[in-house]
């Protein structure tokens, strides 16, 4: 029969004393790796000016779109996207920016070419995840925004600001 004084027994308190600090250090290192990783940039792509810890983004393009009463209808097909801007987008093709809501490395820009109904892209934006859409004038003068949700076949893009 073993001597009870020399028998080693499992003590859960010892594991807690050792395990919690070790888990904290591992979690801290993992957090630092995530924060400094490839997608450690702002999900908001606009240029900002930082002044005394306040970020200021220009809303000029949104104000112009609201003032001119611009809207866009986006029709999503299996292998194409059709964009019509009302009242007009001008003669130079706008750019349709697809912003992933979380992972900025997955952002895309669809080049648009003239089409009888407006503008067309040979790529589709259909995806298993959502997109934040921005339709930007070729010269950056105006911008329309909207959101794609999986399964959408038609969207309306509007200015981010209300008309004056």
C-alpha cells in the first residue's frame, strides 16, 4: 500500500496559478500579431487628415452628388454588372469600388465601359459576403454609395449625405 504522505495528487489550483498567466501571454501575442498583420489598415478607404486625434474626411464628393441629385441603379448579372446613373454620369466612365466590410485586402475596383443603358463591367460582384459599394466619378467629383447583400440582383446607390 502506498504511503499517503509520498503520493502525488492532481491539484487543480496549481494548474490555475500556472495556466491563467500562460494563456494571457499567448492571447496577448496573438492579439499583437492580428493588429500588425496584413489587414491592419482602416476599412474606410478615404484619405483622412488627422488633427489633434480627430480624423477629418472630405465630404465634397458626397455633397456634389447630393446637390446634383445623382442616383445610380446597379443590375447584377451572373457575369456582368450594368450601371445607369441618373441624371447623367458624364462621358468618362466612373469606377465601381467594392469594399469588403472587414478585410481590406479583398477590396476590388470594377472598370466600367460604355453600354447603351449606361455603363457595363464584364465582371460580376456577386459573392457569398456583402460589399460596401462606391460609384466614383472618373475625376472624383462625385460619389454614390450603397450596400450589396448576397443574392441581390438590383441596387440603388445614393449620395451619403442628404440633399441641401
